């Protein structure tokens, strides 16, 4: 028999509120007090996650900073309209939130998809960003290799699979499968090095938003939305300080190889490797909080 663990006070997500953007409700959390000479922090979750995924970081970082966390449109407690999702949309959402709600430039910190969205803001809306922290950030680099000629049979099969997944019925069925709690748990166990961090609470925080109206269409948009700007192009536009935090056991990303590409285009960055998987902020929060706090205080003095 599986029992639901009773969360400690430290792990209970801080309650938030809503902001209306382009006619849609956007959920966010604010903690801590504004500090003279210290920029606020804005924390941005990855695909399928929410502000809840930052609860361990907010609990500690609020002692030293004003901390904000936001649910990207389509995720968490935010609205899930039938729109085309991508980096440009989330860039604009984050930029407008910084401008209209926070009211001053911030240090952006993003995990996975949230990292890519944060990079889009820092590179293309530089007036909104004092600094940038990427944790196992997603996003494509420009492929400089000459592609091999695909096997015609394999290419036909790939095209067929893609055409099927573009069908609403197929993406709906796939969504219904992957959102089941036992599949969510299985996926998390694959991308977390410390299995004890995969709790009932974490699984529920990811499952709960998948029950919202429109959630399956957000999921389907992954297959039909065009790729956003390449990371190397964004890094060439970037001007603020950059910190990379890598969970080096991430099976979805080859951290060392990706880090080398980041350094190629932005050699002045700082980086650290942690014994964690795809979500180091949740798996080893004490280490992430310490590194983030020290880096901000040392590099972003007003």
C-alpha cells in the first residue's frame, strides 16, 4: 500500500495570485522583500512543471532576495488557450510581466524549457535582464554538420510518424497516456539521479495541471509549433552575465558537450556541474541556492 507523504512546512508551495495578460490568467508567486542594490529573481519552470517546482528554492532564496516565480502560459495554474506556443510567446509573456508587475530588471533563472524562454528574454529584450542563470537549459543549436543522406525507408517512416502525431486524435491519445501518474513517476525516475526526490507530492504537482481544459492542446503544440531561434544566435545577442548550472547525470542532455557549445559562443560565462539529473534545483536545492546566491551577490552588484 502506497501512502501519501505529509509535506514538511519547507516543501509546501507558497500561495500566489493572478495577473491578466492578453486576456488570459497568469499565475505567479512573490516572496521576500525588495532589497536595495539587489535585483529581484524571476524563476521559470520547465515543460510540464510549474511554480511549485521551485518551492525548495523560494523557501531559502527569499531570505536574501525578492523572489518571483511564474507559470508560463499553458502550464501550471495559468490559462491554457488553444494558441501556438513557442519561445517568442513566452519571451513576450515574461518581458511584459517584468515590465508591468515587477517593475525593474531581474535576474532570470530557468530550467529546461524555462531556461530557453529566459535566454530569449535576456538576448532579445536586454533591458529586462540584469543576469541569466540556466539550469539544464533546452533549445536547439545551429547544426553545422553536413547531414547524412537518410535511408529512404527510414525517412518515410519518420515522416509517417510525424504526420500521425500532427493529427489531433493521435496527440490526444498520447497525452492521455503520458499524463498518467505512474508514467509521470517513471519519467521522473529516469531523469532524477536521487530517486528519493521523486515524491508523491512532485508527481501530483505535475499531474494536476494536466487535468485542466486545454492541457492536451498545449501538449500537441510541441509537435506542430516551429522551432524557435537557435541558442548560438541568441548567445551572440546576449550582453548580461551568464551562469550555467548543470545536473551532469541528465539523460536527456549531454551536459559536457552542450556546455562546450555555450562556452564557444559565450566564453565569459561561469558554470558548475552538480551530481543531479535534469532538474538540479529540485534535486539538490541547497547546492543550487548557494551557487545562485553567491554568483548574484558577486557579479550583479548595483
